[in-house]
C-alpha cells in the first residue's frame, strides 16, 4: 500500500496551506518586483561601480577597495560626515519635540490651530526644491525677510550665504520646517488614539500637566517616537535638495553633507567610483543605525 493510500488526508490537508502560501507571494510579487528593480538592483550596481575607477566615460577598471581607502585620507569626506552626524543629532530631537508640541496644540484645538497646521504641514506636501527656494529667499543676506526683520529691530544681520555658521543655521531651520509636518501628523494620530479617560484619571489623582505628559502621554506615543526617529535619521542622511539649492555645500564645505558630496564627486568631478563608494558607506551607516536603534527599542520594551 502506498503512503498516499495509507494516509489519504495528508495531501488534502496540505493544499490550503500551499494555496495560502502561493496567494501571499502572489500578492507580494508587485512590491517585491518594484523593490528589486528600484532598490536592490541599483544598490548592487552602486557596490559594483564603487569597486572601479569609473568616470562615466570609457571603460572602467577594477580597483578593489581603493575608493574606500581613499576616504580615510579625504578631509572633505570627514567634514561632510561630521556635518551629517551633527545635523542628525540636532535636527532629529528638535523635530520630535516640535512635532509633539504642535500635535498637542492641534489636539486641544487652541486658537490659531489652523494657521499652525497650514504653516507646518505645507512643506511636507510640496516639493523639497520649492521649500529650499523659499528658504533661500527668506534667508537671503541681501533682500531676505529675516535680515529685513532684524534690521527693523536694530539687530545685526548675519551673512547667511558667506558665513559658514550662519549658512548651517539657515539649512537646519529650513530642514526643521520641512520635516516637522511628518512628526505632527503621526503624533496627532497617536494622541487621538489615547483614551481621554486615562488622562482624566491621572488629573483626578493630582498629576500636573507635565506629569501627565511624562508619565502617561509619552509612554503611549513611544512606538510613534521610535518610528519617527528611524525615519528622520534616514531622511537626514538623504538630505540633498535643500542643501544643494540653498548653499551647494558651501561656504568652504560648512554645509557639505555626505549625499551632496557623493553627488559632486560622482557627477561634477566625474569620479563615479568614488561617489558610489560614498553612497554605499551612507547605506551601511543608516542600516547599522536603524538596526541598533531597533534592538535598543526592543530591549527597552522587554524590560518593561
């Protein structure tokens, strides 16, 4: 007697599982195809080019890890890396704080909430180039609105385009304006999911506004904070349009970021191999930071 005859229900019982498996992968197929074409294939291509001396013209030669070794002695690369890290350290916490604060204001329907919503959500839904052009106009050291306001109240006007520190500050301020909308939207959604009875119970127990925020609201929006932190860090390492339109990495590299430096090396300087190597380093750093932050978040949740 065959195995199938001895166990007539075995083959039949596996069919629903196989059908579910096939259906799942069939539904995932479009997303997997797009991921492979627009993410995986370019990534593999970037790694391949980073191992050559490609200039985009003529035949490229395999040089191994020479481009990566060149980064170690490239002062501009380290300057761009430091600027990118500093931008992440400064902009991510401030974006989270502004996003949560504005979400609290919008949730409580304070006067002028509609104006806050329009001002901070508009940059999130329009082109980054448009946001950068607006920022360049606002911070123009000759005809900018900020300098006019400062002159009107008798304060000195910074040289936004020729002073390194002032240029970096202008980029950070425009970046905060551009990305706060995402934090507001997600925090507002998280706050609306908090049961009002929980907050009222804490208030009846004598908890102050700060205590309710720290001990009730903050733990409940922690998953949103984790997601936003990862997204904002990734966005920081991908910032290009705002910096390129406003300063092009200047003056003297004070606003140069890894992505703008990679673009300049790959397209302006015709060093595609070196530019691709910088892009690969950015990908590895972002991936490592995301994994470490995710593990830290999981460990924190397990301890609770």
